[in-house]
C-alpha cells in the first residue's frame, strides 16, 4: 500500500528549500503525476482515512511542474 509519508517528506524538502526544485522535478514529476492519474480517485474516495492526501499530492504535483504545463495532454 502506498504511504503518504514519502510525498509528505518530499513536500517538506521542497518547502524548506532542502531539495533543489529542478532536481526534484526531474526525478519525481512524472512519478507523482502517474500516481495521481492511477490512484487519485481511490484516494479521494478514502478522504476520511487519508485526510489531506489528495490535496498534498495535487499540491506536490503543481510544485514539481516547473513549466506550469498540463501534466497530461
């Protein structure tokens, strides 16, 4: 089962400027987008057991999208 600990830690890393925005985007942008595409509906349906899960992933997805382009065309 996917744990929200990893995206949460990645989010903190970006917000505290511990991680490079460009490097983090290069390594994780596609992974976060693909995960949202595949599991976003599931996470949304389980918002009681995964509070703020979807908001965290969507925020992380936007932060990693350095070109502000849609992640799926």
